[in-house]
């Protein structure tokens, strides 16, 4: 393996408190120093040179302070300072191989499985694969603390338009985010969000899922369901009810969770991207945080459940930007008052790339346009029928995948991630679960129930929610 050091030289540097997004991803309350990454493999056009790739890397790191940021971790393992450098070198590995696709995959796994050194290492690892003197693939892995999925999108958009300098005034980098967060306005925002958390914490069940196995060999598992039927159903329901697809999916997940837990009250930690906030829309950084969402899922029909989901979702999205240490202190305070731990172990992450429901506004008041990550409504010229749904159901694919991360997550008994299929014709439901609490059969039933709930609701608005 050859390694090239790519220099960068920027005009800005500085140090200061980490932002809320950075500190939340680092972890609080005993979960500090989590290893979470983003990244992937990209096929390169024929004729791409190492020098061209190095030029792109240098440009991106120069433009975006988050990619040249390291951190100080104090004796209590708290993320205490972010340090932005104006100059330095980024390593670019060049892998020579006769099996380029496998080499690219192996490099991706290798990058992902080694923890980042937050204090010494830049938050990106990059490699190119060369086969017979031709570059074939680029591999990139980013420390999640540097950027979230929307931050990655913003960076990729900048990469595509790298000849045009970005509008630096429009996108706040993490140092400027942290400065606002310590202002009076930032403190008011955090206090407002934590009042929302306080209300839900006081009524939430102590634990939604009961432990079934006490042995230490209960694996963390991952199940994937690819469903064109769910995509068709979601769009049909959204069109009929004039609600966003994001709300439709949240309601379907709530129906499955209440069936698994046996509790009508469902409480979820929901990833909110916060990109509707001023200065964050195109920021190459990590600004997403967990919102707290609750719903009485005892509704008789899906449309009734959907109406409740919409109201709860808007409150959640507006109150997912806060000081993470203060949130942890609030949780601990409520637990002391209740005399029991409150386990928030059911999570939801809609990663689809459609338009958001909350759009930025110059006056700081967002405009509601649909659901978070909402996809376009169905084409009315292509009605969803029982026949099309039945045919789509026959094409659904369910599979178990190995859990490849170096550790299992803590406090995530059930976690649903939603993506679009590569062709955009279906949805991918990835359900990760702790089998100490939920048997694999329960996790599989959760996936099928989400699909069944959506299909039945698309066919009959008055149908009872299937169990």
C-alpha cells in the first residue's frame, strides 16, 4: 500500500467549546466516546488520476472546517474542546490490487472497525483502489462527530460544484454554532426543548420491552426488509390524507411497537436533522439530535393514529435542538423523582432523501410543507389497487445481515432505519434489535407488521390496525 499526504491550507482556525451536535454524538451519561462512522465506496470514472482525487480532498478539507477539526477529551471523558487547524496533511491510501471491488469493500470495513483517535486524527479516512494502472474506486469513511447524513449530502454537493466557492455566510460551521448555543437565544432554545422532554419523561413507561434472556450471549441482530408494496402504500395514504410520508411511516412503526410492547403509550427517540434552522441547511457538520416523540397508539384505525402522529411529530421536530448535558441531567432528575430508571430504548431514523417538512425561514420561523424526509406524492394517474399491492408484496425481500460493528449499541433495544431502494421504487426497513429483549421472531414480525399496516391502510381507510 502506498500512502500520499495531501496538504491543505485554509484562512481560518480556532478553538472553543464543541457544538451540541458534536457533544451529542460523542455521548453523555456513561456512553462517551462512541464509535460511529459514515461513508462508502464510489466507482471512479475511467482516467481519474491520483492527483485529481488529491486535489478534491484538499479542496474539501480547506473549505470545510469540520474536516480539519480535532478534539480535546478531559479526564472525565467529556468532549471539552474542538480545535480547528488552518493547515496540515490528510493521508490518502493507494491500494494496488487485482480484485478492485473486494479491495474497496475490505478497505471500507477496515476503516470502519478501527476507532478514531479524536485528539490526534483528522475525522476522515480515504483511499483509492488501483487496478492495472487505472483507478477504479474511492473509499471514504468519516467520523460521525464531524458530519451527519445531511452534512455529508452538503459536502457531496459542494464536491460536485467545487469550482464555485460556497456561500460561507449561509452555513454555520461548528465553532459558530457553539457560539450561538451559548448565547441567550441558544439557552432559551435549549430550555424550551427540554420542557418538551420533561413532559414526556414524566409519563413515559419505565421500560417498553422486558428482558427475556439473562445470558450474555444474546446477540445484537440486524434484519432488512425491502418493500415496493410499502412505498406504494405510503404514497397512497399520504395522497389520500394530505399528510407527509414521514408521518405515515412513524404511525406504522408506532403500531408495530405497541403490538410488541403491549403498551398503548409509545415513546420513541427520533433522529431530527435540524436543517430547517437558520444557518444549518447546508452546513457541513453534525447538527442532528434525538427528539423525543410519544403517542397513544390505541387508535382504532390507521387514519386516526396518523392524525395523532402528525401533531406529536411537529412538537418533536421543534424541540430536538438542545444542550445534551442538560438533557442528561433532566433525565437523571426525573428518574430520581419517579424512583425508577426511564429507559428510552426504542429509536427511529428516517434516512430517505426527500424534501423535509420544516423549511428554513429568514425570520427563524420554519414553514411546514410535509413530513421529515417526505417523498413525493403518488402519481394520481397510477392508482394503487389491490392487484398492484399484491404483486408488489410478492417482490418483498427479507434477509438477516450480520452485525459487523465492533460493539453493540447501548440503550437501543429496537431501532428502525428507513431508506429508499437504489432505484427509488421501494423502501428499505433496517431493524436492529437486542435479542435479550426481543426474540428474532419478534423483530421479524415487527418488519412484516409495518408493511401489513401500511398495505391495509392503503386499501381501506376504515380498516382496523392489524396485529
